[in-house]
């Protein structure tokens, strides 16, 4: 493959992903920078096999990711082997090592501990297998990170929440787990947003991305903080479970709920006024996007940047959008209605599919 690929999927360098600078955006395929990363020609493979290791396969975000990823596999004629680590870091290592032994063409993993995974990613690199750490930065030459502008998005959500509670009181933050880039950035962003308001106190607990754990954490926090004013969780599936704890406590009208991911039930919760907002990433779109990148890496096509960003949107009702704009919290934020968000969750295939990739 001697030509530089002219068209690439909707991805762009995440500027300041570790510093929180700027807002997320996406570029048209023709604007992407990619290169052929081989000293000699890499013939296109007849059948690409991708191995994917998810944190689990019960969280609705991951279920939807699989659906979107399988659509990409259909479009590009590749095989995807999905595996669940069941929330265990040791399982992630074992599953990746199994994929290395099988000789798959690219390995994708959603790391529970990015730094701890480095030696295993290096093993894959030594075996000539490119990798994608989805929401996890690992500095290995053949590894790529796919992520959203999580820090800035969550900072914006935190500031909006602060305004909604008149800049004082106790708020709760339910994060995923330490060492996961997405969780770390969303946790950091929330703290940065709230740091401007000294009269706000944050209480927080990890959930390991597990809805039952999130429900129990919410129950404990509500019991310990009867005057709790707001709750934010870094993942919709867990937020929905935590909301059940709020309902059981009879505090739906007292606790403002915000979330992240934009799954269908969370978008409907925004529409119904149960959630103040969520951030739409689009799990199906995320799955499709990652498999598309994996297919390209397997065929020797390399993005010039190693951190790749997918666009996101803040989902608000018209009423809350008007308040947000009045508060002037951030510029150049993509704000969409729940109706538009629901449409976008199913438009990913039309948005991302690029038949030219098959001809490279």
C-alpha cells in the first residue's frame, strides 16, 4: 500500500486531553492525517480478525457498543471476537494474551488500569499486533487511544450543576475506577468545575462501572447526606441505577441528576425532566468507530496522532438550554435536544461508513 489514505473516519486529535483544554470536535474524513506505517508494502488482508476486551458485557453502554461494532464488521467484512473481563484486571491481561497467541490482526481493550496494562500491550507490539486502548492512554508506538473530551465536558456539567443549586450545598460524584482514563478525566473535570464554588462540598464513591454498586453507593450517600442537592455519575447505566435509589428515598424533586454517555434511557430521562442533562457520546457510534479504526490498523493504515477524539453533545431540554446560555459557562458547546439526541444515536452508520476504506 503505497498511497497515503485520503479518507479516514470521523476522528481527530484530542487537543489537551490530559489538560482539559478546548472542546471536542470532529473532522470530515478527507481532512484526516494518516500514513502508511510500514517500511515495506503491507498487502491488504483477505480476512481481518479483531479481538476486543470489554470491561463487561452487561452494562448497557457496552451492549450498545457491541451492536455498533458488529455493524462495522458487516460493512468492512471483518470478524470481531468480543470478550468480557467481568470487571477483573487479571482477566483483561489473560484475554489479551490469548488474543496474542491466536494471532489476531488488532486488539482493542477498554482498560481497567491503563498503566498496569503497558507490559501486555508491549507484548502485543512485539508480536506485530497493533492495539487500541479505548479510553486508556498507553505510550507504546503501535498503540492508539480513542476517547472523548471527557475532562472539559464534565467540567461544564459541574459548573451547570453549581448554578442550578445556587452555588452551595453538598453534591455526590459516582465515578468508575481509578486508573481508567475515562473515569479519571470525568472525575477530574467534575472537581475542576466545582472548584470555582467554595461553598459546594463533594462526596464521592467508586462504582467499578457496575449499576448495582452504583445504586448501593447512592443509597449510602443519601443516607449520610440528607441535604444532598445533586448527584452526577460518569456512566448512564450506573446513573439510572442510582436514580432508583433517589426515587426510593422520595427525593426526585430535591436532588438534581446529571450523567454521561447518552444511552437511550438516559436521554428519555432528560426529556422527562428526571435528569438535568447527559452527554451524548453514542455507544453504538463508539463501537462502530473503534472497529473501523481497528480494521484500518490491521491493514497497516496508521493515524499520525496516537490520541483520537470522537465528537460529543450536551443533551438539554429547551428550558435548561436557555439557562445554560444565560450563565455563559462555556462557548462553542454543541447542545442538542433529547429528540435530536435520540435520532443521532441511530445515525452513526450513515455518518461514519466510508466505502473508500475498502479500496485502499
